[in-house]
C-alpha cells in the first residue's frame, strides 16, 4: 500500500541489502528501481544509503532490526540520517521486530513523527505478539500520509477477528514479555551451539540468528528439511551462499542446555582451522542433534548411552549421509 501511495515508475527505492525481500517486490510492482545498498558488518549502512539518494528518490527503507541479519541501528544514527534527507523523502522504518529489542538506544519513531520528521513506522503482530496467521499490523505516521495510504487500501482489508486478536495482544503485555524472554533464551542457546560448532553467527535482536555454516546453504536446507528441521537459506539474495537463518523454537526444539554433553569428533574439509579438533557439544535434544548432523555432515556425533536409552551414531559425507544408525530407546 505504501509503495502504491508513494512510488511512481522510474523512481528509485534505496534500502540495505540483504534485507526483507518484499522491498524488491514493492519497487517492481510500481516499476520503480530498487537500489540495494550493501550492509556494513551485516548492519544497515545509513551513510551509504544517504549517499544513494538522488532526485528520483521519494522513499527509503530502513529495516530495524534487519531481516535476515537481526542487527539494529541506534537512535542517534537514525537522527543523523534524517538530518541528511530532503524533507520530501519519506523514511520508512520497518520495525517488524522492534518488540524484541531492549537495553538498546532504539529509535523512538513516534517521537520522530511528532517532531515533524517525514517518517512512517511499520509494525506487525506477526512476530513478538505471535499472531502471524491473523495477518494484521499497523503503521504510525502523520495524518496526511495515513489518509493517503487509506485511499489505496481495500475496504475491510483486516478482518474483525484479527482486530480483536490484535487488541487482546496489545492488552496482554505479560505475554509479550514472555515472548521476548523466550527469544532471548533461544538466541543464547543457538549462540552457544554455534560457538561449540565453530560456526560464525551474527548477534541478533530478533527471534532468529543468521549463521554461516561454511557449506552450501541450499543443500543444508534440503537436508534439514528431510530431517524435520526448517531453516531459511539466504541464497536468494545472492550474497550469503553459506548462511542459514535459524529461528528460535521451543526450548525442546532449539536444544536444551541442561548438563548433558556430547562428544563430537569433527572432521571438517581440508583447509579448515578446525580440522581434527575434538569438541564437546552441550545437551542437544534429538531435533538439534539432527540439525548438527546436517549442518556439519562430515562429523561423527555420539550421544552417550543412558539418556532414555538412546544412541545415535551418524557419519556423514557431503549430503548423502552414510552409515547412519538412529535408534530411539
Ligand atoms: C522485516 C519485515 N517486515 C515486515 C514483515 C511483514 O510481516 P507481516 O506481513 O507478517 O505483518 C516481515 C515478515 O517476515 C519482516 O521480516
């Protein structure tokens, strides 16, 4: 709706890249040109985006936190960026994951709008509020812009059931707090597992973590899918061929750090600094164990006997796992 309201054929739409794929669709829909500005340290590079603004720019997008990297830009950086914008350029703050951010100097988009900045904040109930299927979100902007967006909005585009759910979600701050804490704990679990596996990850302020698995992410995705684990490869953006975006699941699914340990004798490919290293993995359940197996298929994994009578030995080679023995006790 925002693209239809603001963009015209031939306009330019700058935004950081990799980011949310919909921005490209928005530009295409209006026959505008996407200007994808590379991220810096996996974070929106606001200086570079400011430099990408031309007389053909009517709107720029800042995804904060960014999907798929989970990184954030702070209030001072956004204010400096806004100082560099012409008044006519609308700055879209896509704050879909804002509720997950805490203990950080996060931009106050409402304050910016009240100060007269040409800003719109986009929020959704799909993430921290957990209402993805209800298809409801909202924007905060100055009244004239909201009025213009309303002109392209289809009547009754949000159901009354979704609105009732959203109002209930807003009233239930306890649930929101629990959801944010859940993501905090899940990220910590993932960081720990990735660190143990020697995988580089991007510290995130969302409910997912971007991790570099060092092997073809599209193949790893297929292999994980076969094992009942859904992650998101980032190959489509063309810049992250070995990265997966892993979303926080329940503690059981993400892997529980409860004092068990796993021994993993790693045999990584030639040239790997970890070649031949032995490591201890902490307490993955079967779901995470399977994820490990697919993420690092050259390794041998052993779960010690005794835990519910389970023993799993998998020796993988490339993506055709060989010698797999999976016994559930
Ligand atoms: C950055 C970003 N913005 C907006 C959305 C849209 O959320 P929804 O359409 O579910 O409200 C998403 C969903 O993945 C997102 O990642």
